[in-house]
C-alpha cells in the first residue's frame, strides 16, 4: 500500500527550535532546511512526502507544486490555507492509501483523523527524523572499516559460505 506523509510546513518550522531560529533571520533558509531534512527522511522511509506551505496571503498567487529532489513542495494558491489543502488531499488519498499528517495544530489533527489519516505531531516527526539520522550514522557512516576492502567482508555469513564453497569447487 502506498504511504504518504503530508507536512504542514510553517507549523513544523515554528515548532522545531532549529528551524524557528533560522526563520527568525531568513525564512527561505528555514524552508530550504526543512526540505533537505524531509528529502533525507523520504530517502530512508520510502514514502511519498508532500510538504505544504501557505500561499493564501499572496495576492494573485496561483499556487505551485514543484519537486525538490524526491519530495513534493506545494505552495497553496490565494485564499487556500495549507490546512485546507492537506484536508482535501487527505480525503482523496486516505481511501486507498496510508496517509500520515505531520502538524501540531490540534484542530487539523482531529479533522485528518476523521478523514482516515493518522496524525504525527511536530515533536513526533522530529523524533523520527533524529532516530533515522542516528540509524544511518550508526549503520553506514560510523561503521568500522577494515584495512582491506574485500567483497567477502561485506557479505552475510550465508552468502560468504556459499561463495567459499563455489571457490573450492573444482571445475572442468
């Protein structure tokens, strides 16, 4: 079953200390940092991520949907809030897919739960992101490297045994 994560962008930015501090000086930088974080998260989690920002206050804004690496970034059109967009998409997708919505807006959480989605608070999303970063760092980056880079050192024990049997088998 396809899984979607819908993220209320400004809600997350103002809920995470790192992004809130960044937004105080440069909102574009905060949005970019959130996009990078969610792009890494998507690469690990393998769900479709849709990051939604309000564009409703921008006069004449027609809205936009762009792809940033492996996630979708939506700016809503004039007179449409991120909450409204998320509710609409949740209603459409939750019938056939697994949908999670990341927001700390309590009213929004109640509405998306009623649409069949699950909710994820900003704090819970941050916890998942940090756990994923820790797992990647522990598994891939901090993995001790032997002095030699041999194929057999990187195989499962079963595959290493199989390869060793092949090596020792006489051929015609």
